């Protein structure tokens, strides 16, 4: 119950939950380790994943954005094709399914009605299902065949933060354990890399004053904002835009860097904030090309890059982590920027207008 959980010295649950992310990472590593210190997941679940020829991830809101990152992780590490769908669309717009689908429901609350409607449908069709949720005993957990828990602790703020990073971490572990059990080498030690992620998150959480200043510079008066990235950075940009919209009411959109020029660049005016993510070596130069295009039209650029890929003009440099795990780190500045933007604009951070923590109606 929300009233039972103390904010302690924090002014808002959202800030507390952002700060809890390093501890949640460490907790997840611990909870998903076997006695030999290796990452492990119940073999029934791993068999269900291995036996499927295509995974369908179903989710809403922030959990959908975590699903997009999860697709990359599962496809790159475990080499199983993955589709990611918005739950409210899936029911009446069902894609042609593969022969042996596995449905993965990602839901912080485990109560989202749109997702539950899909679960009911796929169960009737006889397909296996796995719920990844923060709430043991929640509807989606009880009704699916299998459950993986986030171990993030209660999330009270309407804007989801620690659940998003927990979802990505658990999806990474699922991908890794599946890959290993298929006899594949993932090429890095996920336990160790997640530990580095937790340390990097600590560094970011200790840089709050900087984000408060940046939020004032970029968001104090603006009407709109754009988040751009390529590949995995594009998906994180979608989440950054959602965070900003939810709590500061600034109209914000995430775009694939190369897609801007096909329409949206028309909206760039003198001073329009464009937040660009540059954490991927393969697209570092092209995303910077996109920044130049918007700057030429007057945009106020905020480049958040990863150490090793950074350049002089960047606004903030995040610590280096494995290239598949950058969303766990790059989202933290975006969460903090949204938080301070809302604060500067006098918005109710934890209880934004028109939104509910879990939406139990379709
Ligand atoms: C609501 C919340 C969002 C959340 C979405 C999905 O709209 O306001 O923050 O991402 O539901 O919630 P779930 O509990 O299924 O992850």
C-alpha cells in the first residue's frame, strides 16, 4: 500500500525510485544467481523460450519501451526472433503468428487491462505465456503459465523509473540464460557487466545538480522537445519523451534520427530542445549528423553520449558500459531531466494529471 512506504528524506517518490536503481540492479543480480554464482532461471521457463520459434512481447507504456530494448537483447544474445506489440492494439490487429509462439507480458503492476485482454485471448488459443512483473500474485502473474519477478520493490510514482531498468535487466538475464542453454557464447560476462551498470548508475545519481541545471536550460519555458537516437538509443529516446510528457506536460516525441527529415524537422524552431543520445559506436557519426541538421534550423541541442564516443560539444557523458546495456544507463539522465523539468514548471511530479499508476480498464 502506497501509504505504508516512506519517502524518507526525499521530496518525491519519483526521485527516491530513480535513486534506488543501482540497488535494484544489485538485487536482481543476487536474486537471479544460483549457488555456483551463475545467472539462472527456472529450466521450465528456459525450455518454453527455447521451444518457441518466435517471441511476442506484449506491453503498454514504459513497459512497452522496455520490451523494445528486450527484443534487441533476446535477438542479439539468444538469436530468437522477437516482435514487440502494444497490448491495446494486439487484440484486433493480430499479426500472422508463427507456429510456436511464446507470449511475454511485461507489466510493472501486472494489472494492466489491455495486456490482460491479450493474455486471455492467447490462452484460449492454447499458447504458452510468461509474465515479467514487479508484483507477485498480480493478475497477469497468476494467469500466465510462468512468472519472472523484477524485485524492484514497490513503485509508487506514476512515472515508472526503476521498473523500466529492472525489466531490461531481467530481459537481459533471460536472454543470457537462454543463449547459454542453447550452447551459444554471448561474448561477455553479464553478471560483471550488470555490476558495472549499477556502479555507473551510482555516478549518475550523484550528478543530480547538473541535471537540475540542464533541465532549467532546456525545459524551463519550451512548448515542445524532441528526443533522437538510432537503434537502441531511439528506443530510449521514446522513453525519455514519455517521461517528460507524463510529468512536465511538455509535448515531447522520440524519433529515429534518420526519420526526422521525413517530416518532423518542420517543427524545429529557434531554441527547440533536441536531446540526442549517442551511446552506439556504429551510429555515432550518423546521429551527430542529425544533430547538425537540427542545429542548422535553430535547435538547442543536448547531446548525451557515452564515454569513448564523446565529443567536445556534448552536454553530458555517461560512464562506459557494454553496448547492449546502455539503455540502463542512458535513461537515468532522461529520468532526472524530466523530474527537474516538472519541478521547475511547478507540476505535481508523483501524481500527474489524467494519469493512473495502473490502468485496469480497457
Ligand atoms: C500506466 C502507467 C504507465 C505504465 C503503463 C503500463 O499508463 O501510467 O507508467 O507504463 O500503465 O503499466 P504496467 O503496470 O503494465 O507496466
